[in-house]
């Protein structure tokens, strides 16, 4: 299969390209060349900016395209117009953030989506991200129709994760001692290892599968408490968890999702408890949490310290202050 990948090679794109090459596909990477220059020697590279720079793709054909860096409908529309006659299937990597808030637990792929207050906006922030992704989906579906596939991942985790939204937990738990844990330990959590997402995405392209899919996991329901305990077991730590309620944390400026990853306010919890039956029935499979935790920790410990410097996660000193304040309340 001739496969065109729109996006960089920093995280998910790297695993997707590696998987495709390992399965014998001919891979073309179209990206700006800002990361991964020495990676993936078996792939063809076309450097360019998809916002106005798609001319380099002219005269080529691919069996499938995977677009994992589409955030603005105008830009995605340009890609669709260029590739509609040059590609068989267009797989668009969207997000579970497309849903209108609050998202009910066990929502399926036909749940109501977010709508932009200003359809012309190209500002990407917390208020617009979901609506922009939903609008991008519509552009892809309008252009490719039954040749379109929409994948809505949850939080993407694993080695090479530049966001620190999951690496925080294996790193902190491995250090041991008293660990500040957020909210209700029974609250559901969902996420997907980037390698499992890559395998599923590639499978959809190989099998020419149409449809819309929640790509998040794990296979069985998982609570925040069980997740943190599973990470502790995986990394062999003596960590003990002190659970502080969400009001205490929010009142003290701890940011859900970024300050203490995986945690979101209970009023928004449905987005971490979506129905994944369609994806499972289509072939989505999950590696064990322990494997993701150990691999992520090994990568995290090997990377340069300065790459974590700008991370928004809770710092050690602040965690100690909050634990003391919680104990003294």
C-alpha cells in the first residue's frame, strides 16, 4: 500500500510510520521537517507546509492518507481538495473533544458535537478546539464521503509523549513516598497507547474501512484509583496515595488534566467514559497498562531534564505543600 502521512514524526506519527514500514508499506511523510530528521530512513519525505504549500504533492497518487495534524477546517479543506482525486481513503485523526459539553457517560459516536460560536475562527484554544475538530470532520466527510474514516482518540500516551500528561504519573509514582492523588479514586479514566492507536489506524487504512470510531481504552473500565495502583505495581514502587477532593485542589489553583494529569472535574467525567464497542469490534486492541507505564518511565528517565522544564504538571515542592495542607485541614 502507498500511504501518505500528513504530520510530524515526534510522537504518534513516528509510531504510525514505523508500523507501516514494518508491514511493508511504502510511506510518504509530508511535514515541515521540524522534528525527526534522522528517523525513519525507509520513508520518503516531502517537506512543506500544508497551509499553502501542498503543491509538492501534485502528480502523485496514494492508496490512503492519514491526516493527524488537521486543526483548522480551511487548511483541512485545502488538503482534501488536493487529494480527493489522488488518494483512495482519507483517515482523519480527530479527538473525543468534538463532543458538546457535558458529554454523558457511555456516549457513542453519534453523540451531539460541539459547534463553534464563530465558524470563521482559526484560533485554537480550549474553547474552540473541539468545535474546530468537529468542523474538520465535516470537511473530510463532505469531500471523501464513503472514502472517509474518522478516528477520535482519547488521551494519547506512551513513550515519546511531549505533553507530560501521562509521563508524570510513572515518574512520580516511581519516586515513591506519599503521592497526592486527585478527586475520586472511583472516577473512570480512558486513554490509549500511541502504539495501539497506530496499529488500529493502519488497520483501518489497510482494510479500507469507513466509519467513525472512538479510539480510547483500556479494554475494560478503569478507575483513577486502579490506574494509579496499576502503575505503582508496574514500576515496583512503595508509593502510597493520599486522595484530596477536587474542590480543595481547584481552590488552590491545581489545574485538572494539566496540573495533575488524567483528572478532570466530576461534572465533565463522561468524556473519560465513552463507549468503545465500535472500535473494539473493528479490531482495536490494547496492550497492558503495565507495559505502557514501564515503557513510558524508561523513555522519561532517558530524556534530557530540560525537556521537562516547561511542563505544567505539579512540581515536587508544591505537591509537598498541598499534602501538608490537606493533612492539617
